[in-house]
């Protein structure tokens, strides 16, 4: 009798341990994205379109001079260009006086480091907090996000898709010939960027291309 009771006790303990393992696996699967039905987000570097259009982007990290930014603004306003400028929330916090000078551009949220945290829940919370900071300082929601020109990981991908945001990269620079649907990056903003942009746009227009905003480029995508 005693042997049967001991055996029964061991069996209960084994079943309890098995249940704990199953619950632990389920929790990890859920927490780390196993329940996500969304496909991984790809960074958009160009779009398929039957129109000769392309868009401009620029990432600012805080090393740019005010003179360079003013020159860029003058070129863009004079040529009626509307690039998408990506900035971090730290840049916005450190340069509140420069935010009005970016009115000529669309604004996007820049992550210099991967925003993914240990779990999907923490990643979503972090990106939500960054979105809120961005909106509080600019008055606009960051529809476009750049992650150091890399594709977001699974956690960041799920978060960005949940918030309706798009990861943006680029497929060419100012030294490349324009092609239909390409997203062109201006590189590091310095004293030569404004002049290089003016030359590029003049050549592109002469060859039948139209420089449009990132929003308009994405709308031009063929179904």
C-alpha cells in the first residue's frame, strides 16, 4: 500500500512538472511572437510604378550645421521639393528651435539602434512611447520609420504594423541615375548637399523624371 501511495505521488509530481513545462512553452511562444499572424515587414527601398517618379529622404543625427540645413531648405523650397527627413526623438528634444525650419519636409522617426526589446510586449511599449514623444514635439504621427536602413526584426515588425507605420530605406543616392519608383537618400547633410541635390534634380527633370514626396511615391505603387 505504501509503495502504491509513493508511486501515485510521484506520478502526480511528474504530471505537475509536465503541466508547468507546457505552460512555460506556451507563455514563451505567446510572449515572443508565436501568436503573431503578421508576415515580417520588409524595408521599402523602391516601389513598382509605371510613372517616372522618385522620392528623396534624409536622416539627421545631430552633427549637421544650421547653415547646411538652411541651404537645403532653400533648395527644396525653390524647386518645390518635399523630402522625408528622419530624426530621432533625441534630435527633436535637443533641437526644438530647428523643428519649424523642417516645415518644407515630411518628417519620419529615426531609430539609430534596433528598437526591439527582450519581448514583443516591451518592444511595442517602447515604440509606442517613441511615437508619443515624436507627436508631442512635432504635432504629427510618424507614419514612416527608418531603422539605420535595416529591416526590422520580428518584434519591431509586429509593432510597426500594428501602429500602421512603414519601414523606409533607400535604393539610390544623389550620385546614381534616377529610376522609376526609387527612394533616393541625400547622405550626410553638409555644405555640399544642397548643391548636389539641385544638380541631381535638374538632371532628373531634364530626363523626364518628377521628384515627389514619399507619400505620393507610395500612392503611385501599381496594384
